[in-house]
C-alpha cells in the first residue's frame, strides 16, 4: 500500500500547525501505523519537538530536496515511539534560494519521497508558515491532501481564503489531485463567543471539510515541545492530549482505517470543547 501523504499548511505562524503534525504522527505511530514526519520548516520545530537538536542535524530535508542523498538514508527512527522523522535544520532556509534555478523545482520533495512511499502508511509534512517554494513542494507532494490548522481567532480566519486560493492554483497548475483533507480548529475556548463564531464561519465556508474534533487551548500542549516529547507521551490524559487522540481517530476513520477504541480517560466530553 502506498502512503497517504498529507501536508500541514498555514501561512500564519503560531496556529498549532507543528503541534498538529507531531501529535497526529505520534498517535498513529503509537497505534501501530507506519508513520513518517517530514520537517519542511527551516525553524525545525517539528524536529526539536521530538527531542532532536536541530543544530546537530547533519543531514535531512535539505539534502533530500537537493538530491544529495536518498531519503531512505536520511531518516531518523525512534524505536520507543515507532516513529520515523526526516529532520530539518536552519540550513533548510538556503534551499529556497538554491532551488530557484532548478527545473521542476516544485517537484523535488515529491520525487524524493517516491522511493519510500510503500514503507509507510502515513507521511505528514510540516510546512513552514509561508507560501514560498518550500510550502509549494509540500503541497505538490501531498497526494493525500492538505490539513489546515486554523486558530479560533479572526486574523487566522482571514488568511484561510488566501490559502484556499493558493491551493486552487497549485491544483490547477501542478497537482490536479490536490484537495483539502480537513481543517482543524485549534486553540479553541468554548467560553468565548469569538471561538464559537470562528468555528461557525469556518463550517459555513468549508462544511464537512472541517474536522469535528476541536483542539482546545492547553498548557500541556505548549509545554511538551520544550521536553522534546509528543503529547501522547508527555501528557496523554491532558485535555490537549485527549483531543489529539480523538482527532487522530477521526482521521483514521475518515480514511477507512481501523481506529483503536479510546481509553475512557482519553474521551473529551463535548461540553469541554464546544458551546
């Protein structure tokens, strides 16, 4: 079976994009799926969130994009978590410049991943908070679709229409199969009218493309990266940990895969995350 490749994209930073990429990857890996997380962001936050020192990364996404080495030789694996990582370092920022003169520069990541697609069930690509060449590579590689984390505030909501236009352009010119797999509402606070209104507007705009699971604000989610641990290891019973377990389960079910039954302690009550 060929991997489902999802790009996590939002041109605005601080909306929970990396947290969503890391959390989905970690939960699916915990449940026995073969998962690869690709860090396509020069900030390398996904890399450091998994306990890898980004300034010590010798080879990773940068080399993959430039064709300096096969991806299979660049992967890191955490056997305890059953999770593979294609790490990034700040050097990746140079790839945008170095790829400008290359032929088919938008296809570099897709072609690099091609030889290993049958080794994984899921590949999640954590794209940078911009709509530049790196993100374009992530979109073209995303044969399974795009997952868009949107913070429950108005400014991130305004940027959603611009992102949708970009996705349609990529779909028209480079990747006819590209589609939105789903929008994830993050940092949701059911106590505020703003959060509820943003959720309603996104639902009106994209309908069933919006995941039912809402990701709440969570101190544990904010703390986990500083410990180099995904939330399913750091604080699985926290509100954020339980919400991402439910989101991972929703993704699996939507893709036609079997999702394990949730531990009763992982179930997020509707009243905790909705109005």
